[in-house]
């Protein structure tokens, strides 16, 4: 129990733990203090100064986000002095900011805009500084756009990139009036260590960092009668989309989403959960094969732990920062890219449409997927496997533009083929989900029995902790897998690249050994992805996570290998996991990249 | 290994890899090369395990840690109040005329760069300037040309 | 030099610069006394930080000494960047051993084994001599059995690094951006350890106090402004230079002594200080009382004299260009405020904004003073308001 501190805010007494800030204490009293540079996910910066409050006895105002409470403190959050100063600060920010709200990508979702509205900034007395600034706009990356003229220098992106992601693609550069957020020598995000995870976007209060939008391209495709447009939807989208369209946090909207996509005019609405299940088959087999090579063949070349490769942010991170671990990455493509490769082969054949007439769209909680779809090697179907990637937010834009009253929609079901997913596929959207799905299948293949957790729920791999571990002793193996008898399968799961960095360092030092690690670039996994709705914090991530596990519980099939469409595709098309055809379409290789 | 790789490696082994040694290491490169090239910053970033953007951002904060190519002799004329009052502009003009370049530019032979800087701490002997680390005070247009002439003759 | 015999000259003090090279004896003597005794001596002397902020030095040492942490640091702030200030360079050139002795004494009291001189890059030429001095001083420390070493840390051209938390950030290899306070360096300083950051002159004075006792120091000056102060005198004066004077003089006394007979205004405390116009010379004293009232002005010792040929618009313009560049840029009121002030006075001068815009800018400086994260942004208001209020017509015409 930490010590409690008594203070008053606006004359109301409150008692909070001693390490709390004035801002947090005010929250207890349901007093809202405006903030811009503050974010629950990040360390305190105290640099925007809009959260200033009056502390009786102090002739200066104090930043409530950065000032710890003290016994007997008297705080006023709404005096004339405070309001005037806040107004000034908002006005100042606006003079450095290219004010083109009606033309801005973040129009309606901008914290600076909302604050200006709240403080009724209707005048602009100060001088517009924008014309004299040599602001750069970087639109070269296929995933993220950076527009310095919208930046308010709150440094939330910089802290995100460093603290949560340990990437450091962007930093604060120069000083004084020249101070800006910059990459290495101000290069394009496309050229630097940026993993395209988009966490900077979900943490940016304004339109300075946004996803590269492909909405118009998709509308074009939908408008072309000669084009067969198919869409796949990632697991995490169904627990985020509702949030963006005015439904409560963590509302599951799978059926409504399918219904909306059909109304938008997609010729076929399919499910990435299907290829999530396929990933389990391929990756699970790859893991077992690696284990066999290590344990039976004593092959010194085999790279363990094997690491998941579903998260393109993580893949690019390792390509930049830990190239020596590239052999550890599973060669499996991500579910999105497996889907893309199959869409223009297996699916095309099945529905009898020429692949060149198919446009394959994917709806992802992720911005790195935009980059991934653009990787030059992602053309194994003979065409660009995935043509356009939209984020959850972009899909919401399309739904709104189409005049669809989302909350009124009836539930509809995915089309087929490639439209059936298991509960195991659904939980891919949460950190630990791939591990859980893999264990459900691998354990059963090896032992012929269900994974020994009640109701298939492998609780230790779930949740938001930085590094989770699970060890499963394999006993009672079936004949083909006898070499695994008694083996303790050691697994670790992490989310957020800073945690991944920590885990890799532990592994590198040899302090820990694992057979299999699941790494997701974003905090909470895909449900906390860079393409998901604003705002985000751990409470919101937990709500989305609970919704995904609920989705799993409510599905009739909860193990990838029991998905009938999976059984079908191996029978009709792929033969077996790691087959020649699988290798050609579903597996990939990686490259070493620069370190700046 | 090329020259600046070796230079950075020597500096890092002299000062250490911890972050608090970053400034002395950057200064060490400046002493040798007069500016921080992309290659030098990358090498430092790798050796010290600090993201390259962060090293760049840190360097760009300090006006003496130039991130643009500079001449062998960097002239920094103080532009703050007392020097401004005591004829800084004439000094700058004299230098510009003598070297035939403007403030911010470097001579073609890469020997001189003219810059202006904030208070050098010689207000009682204004106007003042630095050439690399050397201070020159109580300047006049004639005096500054004499000084530069000497530098021109140096190698 | 040019002062006439009839003028009453300000009393020149010779505590800092007299070249008594007896630091070994002073330290030996001090080491024989209890820490408590020394801290009391410092507190009783009334010595306040000579960098300009005026925090009581004895209290700073005491607060840092109270921490139970094993690792602590003493840092001598020689990042003298305030326009019009050059006294620290002079002190480090002429009497470095006094500064080092002050550091050693502070280290002993707070329990530090390591000290640094954060020397601004502009003074790099001092390094060879300082290093020689350090070697000599370390020998003395060895002789006295004091486990303490001082190193030089070189800055690289950033005014804001004179702010103590920015200085610490800079020493940690980062951008010199001021930290949120609390916690203060006495709790969380260099590498997260309790740290005393003292100005060069402050440390030299602490040596004087050890040598002559608190009383001699305290007898100088007035009320809350005790002791002598080293002033950097520049601008329109026939005798620019370094002068050690008693605190508490009026600006009039100062101008009588140092002015060129045509003195229009004096900038006390550099660009971040106040401009005192002629009509207020007699009413304004130099010291720490009534801080910010404009009646008594604290100063890091910069005294810049302007005669009637000087345009106050140009002066303010120069200051604002300085701040606009030297602001670290992290906090809104300082980063954007400085740009607005600079652009604003230009716009008024050019007639692009009405003269009443100056009042709006004055209000803006009030916001900067109240909300900026550190002393830089907070003090831009000082020179701005004192110039605009006293020389409004020069801003317009």
C-alpha cells in the first residue's frame, strides 16, 4: 500500500496515491483537463503545456500531466488565468499548423481540432507561421504518410517509436523554431528502419502521420464491371470496426461487417481467418519439422526458436535490426499474403474467373500490411497477390460514404470458398493467439489428444503482459511423433517491438531457450494495430481482446485442422503442408536491410 | 575500413559505448572532419547501439555539431547584441568580400565556411569571431582580412 | 580610466580575482571542520546562485547532502551563454583553483567522488590550461586524502544547456532539453543520481566564504542580496570589462561609473533580464529582493549599456532572434511564442499590424512566463515587456 496524499482540486478534496499526477487526481474527481502530448501508453513529456493548472502559492502555472501531487496542494483547473493561457497555447499551435481542416485526412478525428472547438478558437490574431516554414510532406512510403505541416511537436510519435517499438525511425531534430520530427537526415520513411507498424499514427493527435489511403483505388475497382473484386477481412477488424462506427468498445460486428462489404459491392466477401488456419497447418508443420531436424537428425543448421512471421512489422524489424535471426523466422507468409496468393490461383480456378480480372482487397488492422502487399516478391500467383490493403479505419470511411447505417445491418455470412475460419483463426488477432492456435493443432497432431487446457483455452498465453511463457510437456505421442515423447515444448509470446527486443536480447545472451516464439509488432497484437480506430490504450485493447476470445468461444469449429475448407484445400489443391505447391505459394524468404 | 570508420571506432574505444559519451564522440569527429557525415553518424549509431535518427536528432540540436559539409576552417562571427552594435555586419561583409562567398557557404577549395553564431562571451571586446576553436576579438574589417590572409597561406 | 575625479566610484571588490594561491590550506582547514559547520557557513553567508536564478547555494548543498544515494555528482556550470556575460570565462582563466576548491568542498559535503566542469564549446580554447590546473589540483586532493576527481565536459553550442536540467541531459548524450521539475537535480540529476549544479562564480565565492568566513561575505551587499558579484560590463561604455562590485547598487550608481555620459538604458541580466530605462535608473537596484518587480533586479552579472544612438527596436529584434534560435523547441509557449514575438514586432514596425498588436504580444509574454517549461521561455517576457513598455514609440516608428 503506498501512501495517500490529500489535496483539493477546484475546492473538492481528493485523496490519491503519492506517485500520482495532478492530471490523474483530477480524473478521480471527473474533472477533465485537456491534454495533447500526454498519452497513457507513453512516458510523460510535459511539452505541449495545454494541461496547465493553477497551484495556489505558485506564481507560475504547472503542467498537470507532469506534476506529482503533494500533501495539502490546492489546484484550480478552471480559472480565468488558466483558460486564457490554454487558449493562447492552442492559438500558438494553430499558427504553426497548416489549417486546412476540411481538406485534412484526420478531419473529425483530430485532437487539435477538437480542442480548438472546445475552446472556441474562432479568431486568429497571431501571425500564420506556415508560409515561412519549409515543411516537408513525405508520401513515398506505401504505408505511412508524414506531413510536417500538421505536426504539433508533441513527440508522441517519437516516444511511441522509441519506447513501445524500440525502432527509433523518427527522432526530434534541430532546435528552436526549426525543431521538427525527423528521420535520419530527413529521409523518406520508405528508406529508413520504419517497420510501417503505424503505432505512430494511432498515437498522433493530428494529421501529421496518417496511413496511405487506397480507398479511391478500391472504389475504382468496385465501379469496374469487368473486375471481380474480392475482399478478405483480418480477425481483429471485426472487433475494431464497430468502435469506429459508433458502437461500443469491443463490440463484435463480424456479421454486420460482412453485410456492409456486400453492400459496398464486393463480389465475394471472404475471411483471412481461413488463411490464419492455413498458416497454422503450415507453420505448425514447419515447427515440428524443425524440431525433428534438431532432435532426431541433430542438424546443427536448424534455427530455433522458430519465430512467427504473421506480423509484417515484426518481419521488417528483424530484417533491419536482427538480420542474424532471419533463419529463425518461419518461412510462412502472413495469412494476408497466403490469401492473396491463393486468391489468384485456387480461388480463381474455383470460381472460374481469370486471375488478371481479379482485384484482391484486404481489410487489415494494420498499416504494415500495406507495405507487405507491396513487397516485390509477393507475386507468387503470377500477379500482385494482394492489390490493395485498407485499414479498419478506411473501411469505416467507405461504409460511411456509402450511406450504410452500420448499426442497423443484419448479420450475414462470409462467401465461400476461403470464407470459413475456425476460432483458432479468429484469435490470431490477439497477442498469444497464434501460439494458442498452433498449440491446439500441433499438440493434437502429435498426441492425438486435445491440448490439455480446459475448453481449449490456453490462458497463460493470453493478456497484455510484455513477455508470456508457456511450457507444454508432450506425452503419449502417436507413433509418427515418438521422438517428441517427454519433450518440454518451451514457448514465449510477446507483443510490441520493445518487448520483442528484450526477448531477443535474452535469447541472444543464451539466458533462455525456447522452441517457438510468437511475436506481434503491435501492443496487444493485431487488435492494437496501427490501422485500428483512435484512440487506444490498454483498457481499450483489453476490450477488443475479450471480444476476440468471445468470437472464438462462439464458433462451431475451434481448431484449424478441423476447418472443412482447410481439409478441402489440401485435398484439392495443396496436397499437404509444406508440399511443393505450398512452398511456391505460401512460403517466402527475407532480406537483410539497412540500420538507419 | 575507411578513414572515418576507423576514426569513429577509435573514438568509441577511447570514450566508451554508453550514451553519455555521445557528445565527446561527435565532437571528436568534428575535430577531424569539421562535420558529421551520414557515414560517420551511421557508424556511431552502430557502434553505440543508438538509433541513427536519434544520433542525427541529437547532433542537429547543437550548433557546433554541423551536419552539413564545412570547410577546413569554420569562421563563426558572433551576431549577438554587443557584437551587432560594434560593427559585426561590416566584419561579415569584409569576410564575404575577401573569400568571395556568402554566410552559410563554403569556398570551392573547401578551406573556409562562413557562419554566424550566438554570443561568444567576448562582449567587452566586440566584435568577435571563432575560427575553429581559436578566438579573435576587437575585430575591424582590416584586421579580419589580415587574419584570413594568414589562414589562406596555411595548409 | 575616463571617470572624472568628482564622480563617486563604486567600490571595487577584490575577493574573486585576487590571486591568493592558498587553496591547499583553505581546503585542509575546511576538511577539518564538520560538514554541518560548513553547510551552516554557506547558508549564513547568504550566497545565492550567481548564474542568475539566485537559488540559495547552502540550501542546494544541504538538500543534496540529505540524499542517501551513494553515487552523487558536482557539476560546475560553465555554459555561460547569456548575451553580455563573460565573467565565468574570466574566472576560469584567472582563478580556476578557487572554482575547483569550491567543487571539492561541495563534493565532500554532499558525498560525491566525481565532478564535471560543463564548459561551453565556445570556450574550448581554455581546455589545455584547465587540464593543467586539474592535474595540479588532483595532486593537492591526493595530498589531502580527498577522494574526488574533476573532468571537463565540453558543450557544443546550445544556450539552453545553461539550464541545469538541460545541462544534465546534454551530459547524458542527449538533446539539451530541460526536464520536468520536480524532481530537481538534488534528487534526480546526472545519470539519475543526486547532483549539485553550481555556476562558476558561485563555486568561486564558496571558496571565498571558506577562506574569510560567512561574515565577511555577508557584510557586503544589502538585505537578501549578500556579498559581491562579478559583473560583465559591455556596450556603450568607455571601460568594458569584468568588475567585482558589491550587490545592492542602483543602476544610477552603475551608470555614473560605467556609462559614456549619454546612457539611455541598461540591460541588466542579459537578453533574459530586464531593460532599465533612464527614468528608472535611480529607483532600480541590482540584487535579489523583490525579484521580478522591476525594482530590484537579479542578474547573472551581465550589464549592457545602450546610449542614445541605439535603436531599442534593433536591440529587441536581436534578442528575439537569439531566443527563437536558442529555445530548445520542445514546449509550445517558448517555441512558438518566440517566433510570434519576433514576427510580431517586425509586422508592427512595417505597419502590417496595428500598434495595439504590441499589447497582444505583451499578453502573450505573460502566458509564456506562466506556462513555459523552463526559465528560458519564462524569461523572454522580461526583456520584451521592459523594452516594449518603455520604448513603445521606437517599436512603431
